[in-house]
């Protein structure tokens, strides 16, 4: 059961979805902080000191909260990068596929591996 769970988690689409959800949530905090702590107070100041959330005099622009949201995002993104990197190192490399083409020894063109005669120079090929 543990082996099946590991195979399920290690599939690319499950890992990609998890990364997308986590990074999306962290990026949502950046956007929310930008709007709530930087843009809306600036708009409030331009409109005569109106604080839209409380309809009072606007507070100072909280750029520190915005910087903190960016730092939080970078930390989360770095941890996710490390998790994905370690997960990718645990994946087994797929076996190389059998070749389907070969080169004609006479004209050096690429031909099917099953060919007995070159379609370009019409030379007979050894099996």
C-alpha cells in the first residue's frame, strides 16, 4: 500500500497540481497585501484621506506588510523547489526506446530500421 501511495504521489500531474495550489496560495497573499496594504491606502490618501474599510482617515501605507508577504512567498517557493527537486531525483529514468531509424551507409540519409533498400539512393542494405 505504501508503494502504491508513493507511485501515486510521484506521478507528475499530482506533484504539479500540489505545487500549483501551494504557489497560488502564496502568490494570493502577495496580491492581497499589495491591494490592502499599498494600493487602497494610497487611493484613500488621494481621495482626501478616506479609509474605505472603515470610512475614516486613512492609515499609513503598510509597505512593510507587503515586503513581508514577498519574503514569505520566496521562502515557500524555495521550499517547494527543494521538495520538487528531491522528488524528481527519486524518479526512475525511463528506459530508452528502441531505435526506429538508421542511416544508409551509401548516402547517409535517415531511413526506417526495417528497410532493405534505401528509398533515396536505392542501394541494397544488409540486414
